[in-house]
């Protein structure tokens, strides 16, 4: 893993997109692709693609391009998709249920095995093939299953407290949807804060520029 430790954050951020595009090419039966073709599909420059992929030892061959299947596998390994990390989800409300049902955890290195909510009325209700457990059960569950990843879909007021508790129970990585920028001051803990609203604001920023230009003309 240390081999990838010095890769810039911007390259790492692009890897899931490479992985997704290559997965689609694989499904279409494409066996190899040049950096030029890949760049046209991904709307990145060919040199950007070469630079990015060179960070990992360059999977391409001069005059041949990239072998789609092996590049997809290599990037998958770097992303940890073969790890099968035991995963729990906290907060089985609208968002938590939607994430549990619609995100394919298995193809992304995670295996969702526990869903918890503080509301006793939800205990025993099924989300897909998992029965919701009360949060009182978290400690026991963590001792038995040692989950590595936690998905947080709870109100912001409760987020830090739950995160601290989960860290003490051995959770190492948080996919945090609560409207609270979780920054955990423990060494070796990974946090990915997700705000769909921020993505929408990036869109409105772009729309604002385009519409303003049209209005000026
Ligand atoms: P919801 O009210 O439908 O569900 C929240 C669930 O969390 C409830 O079932 C509640 O009983 C449970 N809960 C509260 N405290 C808990 C705790 N300490 N432990 C375990 N469970 C607990 O709300 P919804 O729509 O599912 O949203 C969840 C959170 O995600 C909200 O805070 C919302 O603002 C946020 N959100 C974030 C988005 C994003 O892009 N990051 C998008 C949409 C919502």
C-alpha cells in the first residue's frame, strides 16, 4: 500500500471514474484502448491519462494502448474493491434505506452486514435482506463482526458521538452523509464526507456563468 501512499489526492479522486469507464468498456467487450480513445470517452487529455496511470507504474504498452481487463483489475486492486470490508450503516431513515438498497457495496470492496437505528419502531424491519437492529446492539455486533466501514445517515447533532463510539469499537473508515463535517482526531481513521447539496452548488455555479453569458449577449 505504501507504494501508492505518495500519489496525489487529485489522481486518487479520478481513479473511481477510470474504474467505472473501464468496467463499462469491459462489458461492451472492448479488449484494448489507446490513451487517445480513452481520453475522448472520458473528456480528459491523453497526456493527463498517461500521467495519471504512470503514477501506478504505467499499465500501457507503446503501440498497443491499455489492456482494458488488466487495467480495470489493477485499478480495482488499488481502490481495494477486492477487500470485502465488513460494513455497517447507522440511521435507517429515508436516506439510509435508499443507500442500503441502491448502492452496490459488494462491487466496491464493502459488504454491508448490519443496519442500526435508535428508533425502536424500526427494529426488525427489513431493508433488503438485512433486519434493522437497535443501536443498543452496536457494541455486541462490533465485537462479533469487527466492521471496518460505517455509513452514517443520521442527523448532524448525533454524528460526532456515534463516530467516537464506533472508533472505540474498531471502525476505521466513515462514509458520512450527515450534514456535519466529520473530522476525527484519531490517527489512521479515514473520513469521506458526502454532501449532495455541494454537488448541486457546483452545478448552479456553472449554470450561473452560462446563463449570465447568454444574458450579456
Ligand atoms: P430521516 O429522518 O428519514 O432518518 C434519520 C434516521 O436516523 C431516523 O430513522 C432516526 O431514528 C435515525 N437516528 C437518529 N439518531 C440516531 C442515532 N444516534 N443512531 C442511530 N440512528 C439514529 O432522515 P434522512 O432523510 O434519512 O436523512 C438523514 C440525514 O442525512 C439527515 O441529517 C439529513 O440532513 C442528511 N442528508 C444528507 C444528504 C447528503 O447529501 N449528505 C442528503 C440527504 C439527507
